[in-house]
C-alpha cells in the first residue's frame, strides 16, 4: 500500500526529465533527439519539450552544428554546491562538538536560504532536557539567533531584495520581532556587537546565541549557535557562551583564509 502511494505521488514529467538527464550523464558523446527518443521509449514531442526546458535552464547544451545534446554546466555547479556544504559541515563539526561540550548545550550550524535558516548540523546536549533539532530543519530567520546573525551581515541590496514586498513579519511568540523597522534596528545592533540573541523569540522556554562565520572574502557563509532551555541557559550563561563562540567563530573564519 505504501509503495503504491509513493508511485501515485511521483510526477511523470519530472520522472522523464530525470531519466533523460541520467541517460545523457551515462553517455560521453553528444546524442541526437531521435536516439534519445528511441533509447528512452519516449515520444519525439515529449523529448523535445523536455530538452527545450532543460536547455533554457542550462542543464543541457545543444551543439549548433550537429543539433545533438550533452549535459550543461548547471549540474556541475549544483554538485559543487553539495560538495561545498559537505566540506563546510566537516570543517565546522569539531568546533560544534567543542562548544557543546563547553556549554553542555546543543550546538548548531546553519545557512540562510531566502528568509529562512536551514540547519546543516547539530550536536545535541547530553542533558535530558534539551532542544531537539534535526538536520534539514527550516525556521524563520528573524526569530532565531542564527537567522539574525546571517541577516545582519547581508549587503543592503540583498536585504532589501529579501524584504522588498514589505510583507507582514511573522511572530512565533510574544517576544518575536513584529515589524520590519524593529528587525532593521535589531540587525544593526547585531552587526555592531558581532552576535545575535534569541530570548524566547522562536519558542517559549528556549534561549539561543548565534554568531556568523565568514569566508576569505569577508562574506557570511554560515552561522553557529548554542541553544538551551531558558531555565538552564540563562542570560549569564548566554553571556559566557557568547564570548566562547566569538573566539571559536574567529578561528573558523580564519581557517578559510588558509584553504
């Protein structure tokens, strides 16, 4: 029953496009539309539509002389992004373990995607009472220390592009930032002091401190945070954690200059 449901959820046109990309990846030579149609048992019109779409997005390239097709650079770029993320996790994980051990709280690594943060890695606290966050979790950026640490160091143009429509700011708790003006003021403070705080803004009973990670060009590539129950991760402990995190953040950022 479960297998049948999964089959129903699959989108045929995407399945066919992926079949076509995998077929091209398994062939070193350029291939014409007739051969693709024959090998994949797809109609010519279907193959032509898929090829046209993939070509417009730079996933495939057509040789203007032979009219045959091969994979484009876009897939290579996506592969590089995946490898870059894996390298980022590998580089920063030892520091997350160190921070988690030093504070006995949960340490996180995240990046910014649109107006959300995506958690790439988490080292859980050994305490029974702890925050449980899994890799791949997405949260609203302006409600988290991680998100504010990342938003604060965007260029003015990048920030304005994210919030150009002046959409209402989502609030998750009574402590959440509730307006764009308030967010801009908070991000200015974050940039000046070099770290961000989340005092029960994302979830009641949870506190968090976040700091940015910079690459060799001085651009934010990620942020790290320490998260814990407000009853245990108090303001005093957050202050101590912040000092430790800023030192480690600088060490991580400096390591990018050596790679």
